[in-house]
């Protein structure tokens, strides 16, 4: 919310939302719960507006409680973004303001300015400044004071005038006039791109006259359009022109147009929704809104249409959904996947969409219980551009969503997504018919409060908030200049972000005070890392049950092979296998060993592809390793009860060159089955695992980085994006000494053994902030490094001239 200039002479309690309560400045501390709290004070100092980047501003001001002169009753307030720009234009030194939607941080200038040890940070949609400009007291019975002077003219002193607005009822509109109107929304479309440069939104409103008037609004910025969330909302429009079109009067915006929207529910707070720099709002406006609410509640034709939860969705229905975005991914240029939930479970089998983890924005996997509550929504055509701006954690209302039963294939995924039958698919089709579109709802919306209560009842709730209120480190502009200078030093930069997030970098102290469920950009140095032994960082990860385990050590695997070789008695192989023997590798030329039994696919033998796959029985681990150079794929097997079976999944189920592959014991249903290899080239680990009923485990690198900047330190994990960070895959690291050397060289470059902090390069990191549970069941913040690649920093010393 922007700066709100309230009418002169009105009490603050009448115009500030009733759910907000005031707190004295002296009682503010870092541990104070400031949700739904306000701070009131007089602006005693107003700093300059500082431009950080394009359309990103910062401004620092000091407010003081009106009846106190103590330094501790004065507090620094730091405003960012559009709010800072609005404050600079609408607020003057000496004005009385009320701040809401702020966070509290430690003041870095307390020893210098001797003010309150904390500061207030204001940024984002929830932050608001209410401004009061009270005129000086004046006796209404006394005549105006006349100032006389030697000049023949006189000057009359008058109080400043307050602009009064006149509103025309919808039943009294005349063609060709510019008017101000109130109305109840009976239909609306979300803003969409017009053929020109503007966005266009259309709505239809009514009032006590029962006249329904269409409105068309063209604005180049989305934020200047009415923030309508549902039918029944109330809009107030200033400076709209009446036109006669299609045998009826319509309204269009003109120069100076402004619009304010209110919740239409009876009993809801009269809280304006607008992006205007400042706007007039007094008791008369409040009365008008309440009258329209009461009237609309009695009209069945404009009763508010409630949204449908996932638990009540029926096939073939069109419905509006209020939900929270958990993750998203592009499918192709005309379709985007949104993964959402509302805390309820759809009774129908829902469409499953498989995408590559590296294209997913947000978490790539969830617990099984959470996954059962998630709906996959496919967004098409003109809605794709808006979906690209959404962030995980946003609360959404999706209008005119369609539930399509039956068979469906996901566009753009024909190679990996099979046709699913008897499921329910959610589609948001292109176009704007029937109000079709997506709207981001603010966290303080009553509907979102209800949604949060539903989500909170879920036992494994990893609360994701859409609020990203940031705290400023330092005092502008001096401290900001220092940070900017440091950030512009690229000579020691050792990483670069490869994400598409359009967000400004923050300091670590800002990040740690921000809400979770967001991505952040930071610049920091590596202070330490663990583990230092690379083999301890390599793990096996199951994408199905999301479990992670250590790689079995060679001693355990060797023991499993040895025990299996002792059981290599007679057995009856399945009919699709052909049996034979090969010589076991010898430790030295004079040694003798028993030949090893091998089984080959009859299909591959008929195609003369005998080197592509063998089932090997009775070999030790070392013998298997020596044979990998002669065969592309080796599957170890053993005899059990006279039948051929796979080894225990604690051992690798497949050897491919120097690479070993493991299966998940929890998710696999291993069985020796015939591999359909006709027309399949090459045969890889994925095809083999699927044929054997094995859930393939992925190699991952899991490392903990302790990073630091001048404001704080923070521990961040690197695992999902380790491949893009190091430039080598964990699978290569597990099999290649060259890849292992690459990791060691990278870490030595980022954190030189025995080197000072000043010698370490700076990292431009993209961090995902989420919440997890520790061993004691306590929820803790968790930070993951994503979308970041290591780049070798240039040498700070010139190379010597060749001799």
C-alpha cells in the first residue's frame, strides 16, 4: 500500500484500519511482535531520495513521538522502492505520520545519532504511511486576521483549503462529462495487454440506481489499474469521462484518473487498495463505502461469488481458486506449469506433470503427504507472461479455471510425459473471456487469512510468505556508496548467477530477517565449508521418496559380492537368457582362477550386441571392476533357491565403465525381467533400472558453505545445483579423478588454506530460503545455493615476462 494522506481534522482512529493497534516507540525492540502494529510520530528529519537502480529508491527519515523530547523516542525509518518515492513527494517535514507494515532491525547509526537503538524498515505491498496535516486551531467566531502595512493593499490570512470531491450517481450520468463515481463491481476482467502500449481492464459497476455501467481503463502500468479481487468489491474512480457506446453510457479514464478499491464484504475493514502517490479519504468516503456494502448485501444479483477449494472441485466445472504458489516451471513458449495448494485435497486423481528439476523455480520435491495436496495447473497463451512474474510463496486467485476430466497429454513433453487416463487436469485457457486471469493477493486479504488458517492445520507446513520486506544496512547515501563500490569490484568475483530473477542484491543481515519461501541475491565470501573430504560430500538421493544416504563403502560392497560368489551354485536362468562362461581376470600371469558364469540376453545375441549387456554371477567386486572395460553394462546376479536373482540393493545393481549405480531399497521392487532392447541404442542406466523395477538413485554433492559479508554470516547448502556450480556432475565426481581434482581446485580457490579473508574472491549467489525441521522437531530456516556457477577469478598479479 502507498502513502495515504488523510483529511485534515479527522481523528486517526476513524481512518486507520481497526485491526491495527498503536505501540510507543520506547517499547520497540528486536524481539517485539510488530504484526498489525502502528507507530505514530512527527517527521523531524527527512533525508534525500536516493536512486539505487532503475525504479528502485531508498529514503531515510526520523519520526518523534509528539509529546516527548527524549532521543530514544525518535527512531530512524528506512523506506524502499515505490514507497520511498511516494513518501518523498507526499510528506513534508513537520507532518504527523502513522507507519504500519514495518519490520524492526538494529540501527547501525545508534552511536552516531544517539536515537533509538532500532530502526523501522518499510518495503513491499503491506507497508503503508498514513499522513495527517492538521490546520492550526482557529476561533470560528472571530473574523479573519487582517495584516496592515504601509502599502495600500491588504493581505487576508486563510486556512489552507481541503479539496472536496462531488460524486455522481450512476443513474444520473450525462454523456460528455468528466465525473467522479462510486460503484459495486458486478463483472471484471484482469488487465491485459492491448494492441498498443497500454494495459486494458474492463469492468461493470452498479449502485442504488440499479444502473449497470461498463468501464474501460487504459494505463501503461499494471499498478494503476483497479485492484479488484472479486465481484462485490467497491471501486471509487476520479476523473472518468462518460461516453455513449452501443446504445448505453460507458466510462473511460481521462487525464488525472485515479482509482481506489475496497473490500465489499459487510463488516470488513474500510481499507483502500491503490497505488496512487496520495489520495483523499475521509469520513464521508467511509460512510459511502458502508452504505454501498449494506445495499449490495441485499441484492442477490450481485452477491459475492465465493471461490471453490480443491476439495470441492467437480469435473467439467469452471471455477475460481484461491491458493498459494509452491513452484513453477515453463513447459514451452505457450504454456507454464503452476504447482499450487490450498490445504485441502481434491477427491479426484489429478494430472501429474514431469519436468526437469533444473527448470523448476521453487522446490522440486515435497513430502508424500504434501504432494497429495498439490494441484498442477497448466497456464496458456497470454497468461504465460504474467505467470513468469510470479514467485513461489505468492498467494493467488485464479479466475475461470477449468477442470477437464479424462485423457490428456501435457504440451511440450511428448517424449517424457505419457498419456494419463481417468484423471482431472486444471487448465487456464488463453484469453480474458469470463474474467479469466490470475491475480496476486496481498497477505492481509481476509481470504488469505482464511487460507493461511487452513494451511496451518497441515502438520508439515513449511510456511511460505510472499512478503519480502528488506532491512537496510548502513545510512544512505554514504554506506550505500561503500557497498556499491565493493559490489562493482569484479576483479575478485568468482561466481555468476545464471537465473532470470529480476531482484536487487541484499546483504546477509537483510536476508536473515526476510521471510522464507523466496529467492534472494547476495554477494559474499566463503568463510569455511564442510566436509573437507570429498567422499563424505557425495551422497545418493532418491527423487521419489526424497531420502538421502551415504554411498556404501567399498569394504561393505566387497563383502556383499564375496557372500554372493559363495552362493553361485546351480540355478535355472529364465528362458530369455543364454548362459556361458568367461575367464576370470588374473592377479598375475601365473595365477589360476575359476571361470565366471555369464548370462546374455537372447535378443541382444541375435542382434550381435553381446558386449552391450551381461549378467555376471560369482565374481568378486575387484573382478567385476576389471571386466568393465570389455562390456558396456554389467549387472551382478547370484543364485538363490535355484533361481537367478539380483544382489541386495546395498550393492550396485549396475556397472557402466567406471560408474556404479545404486537403487532405492524403499521405492524399488527389484526382479530379474527381460529387457526390451529392440531398437534401443544405447542401453543406459535409466532403461535398465526401469526394466528391473529399480528406483534409480542419483549421485549428489552435499556441501555446507559458511559465507560472510560485512553485515553477517550465514550457512547455505549446495546440492541440487552443484553440477552447474562446479561445472562437473556428481556422477562424474564419483568416477573420475579429474573431476575430483576440479572440485578440490575450486574449493582451494574460494577458500585458500591458510589464506586471509581479504584474499578470498567474492561470490554472486542466488539463495533459496525455506524452512526445515531439525532432529528435535524444531523448524529452522534453511538456505540453498541455486542458479550459480563458479567462474575462475582473474589473477590479481601479472604474469612474469618470459625469459
